[in-house]
């Protein structure tokens, strides 16, 4: 049996350097897919798997399996979603990037048998850790933290029935 080529294995696990523009493209793609309620299979390539941790208002989500479950729930709960970036800052250090952003999130939700839907509007301050993925070097979200949700005037609360 042939021994694996050490140099080849090392290249397969090395992470490519990131640049701020590709990280910004990841951020924009993420929110576009969320707005469109894209199939989960389109979002998973944007996320690390084993190391993934999303600290969301609903709780902490880990790995692709946890993301699938969370995403399935929120795409059934919220509709007419719109994510608009208010502020985006990217600091790259070789193969990782720290991202800080504020996104204005607006959506509607409806809980049967209510006569009408409720409007939600928040500015969400977030921090992400993005890392280049060894296979192909594309950036993926590793850690995602929603630090705060500031409601817009007239918004229902997230805990509203």
C-alpha cells in the first residue's frame, strides 16, 4: 500500500489566506439567502460544521445538524424577511477574519388563530469569526454571535404570541 504523500496532505489541510472582499461577499450572500428562504443546502456551504457555534436569541446552535433544525423552525415562523446591512467591518488576519456588523432585520410572523400577522423590526449587532476552509480555501462562518437586538419603534416583541 502506498504511503500518502505528506506534502499533498499538508496542502489539503492548509488554509488559504482570506481577503476582506471575499469575506464581505460571504456576508452579503448569507443575508440574501436568508431573505429568500433559500434551501438549507445553499446555506450549509457558508458554514463550518464541526466547529460551528451560532449564539442566537433562541439559543446556541452547533454544527450543520443544529443549523438545519433551527433554520427549519425560523423559516416557518418568519416571512417577508428583509436584512439590510447598516454597518459592516472586517478585520482579516491571514486565514481568519473578525466581522462586526449591524443588520436591520424586518419580518412578519403569524400565530394561528390570530386575525393578522405581526411586524417585527430590529437592529441586530453581531460578531462573526470567519475562517478559510481547507478544501478550496473558501470562507465559512465558524462563530456567529447576536450581541443585541434593538427594537424599532412599533415592532412587536420576539416573544409575542
